[in-house]
């Protein structure tokens, strides 16, 4: 495998739709969501009009195959995402295609993303993760702290 990284471009929108679907947590034993779930406003707002208001992110690829992405987006209090903490903290979204998981790619991707966020002048990042999703432990190991707890999810934040 020859993994490489590059910044997300506007022309990557189709891939962002695919990887956003991969980012949705489906509990074990549950039926996967219909692909149209990506068109719901509360989901699509994570990628709609990509490239506006300081959107930034990284795609990981193996030669020509796109295998994952991580991105940050600022939300307004009036249109907040699930991991919203404030209007100055980008909320991150991340997914790796299933056949590439558990190979260290995610850790490398998020480490690069932290640097990109710092380079863009951000001091913090936030996210939302389902409590049953084992990736929540990964985020805790990286230094994310729980700032809000809902019935099924944590809102987490890290100081860069």
C-alpha cells in the first residue's frame, strides 16, 4: 500500500458524500441507513457548498483510490452541527473506508489534520461521537475531552 495525503478540493464533493455516509455510525446488528440519509439537511450540512467559510480537510489515498478523509467546518449557533461547542471551533468529521481501518491510517490522518487546523489559526476542534462507537476511545486517547453528554452521544473537544 502506498498511502499519500492531500488537501480536499471543491472537486472532491462526490467523494465527500461517499465518505460522509461511511462516517455515520451504525450499531452492531442494526440495518444500514439508506444512502439518501446523506440528503437530510442535518447531515448534508457537513459538506454542502464545500469550500466556504474556511472549510479545510485532508484526503488519504492509495495511488488513485480515495480511501478516507477528515475535514473541519465552522457552524453557526443557529445551524449547529452535532458536535458544536462554539462558532470559533471547527467541528471535525472523519471516515476511512472499512477495508482500510485498523491499519494506523486514521491516526496518521488526524495527526496531519491537527497541524492543518493549527496552520489555519484554530486553537480547538470538536466532534460528536456515538457512545457505542469504539472510535470514541481513540478520540479520548488523542486527548479529546467530553464537554457534553447526550443520551446516545458525546460532544468532545481538544485544545491544539
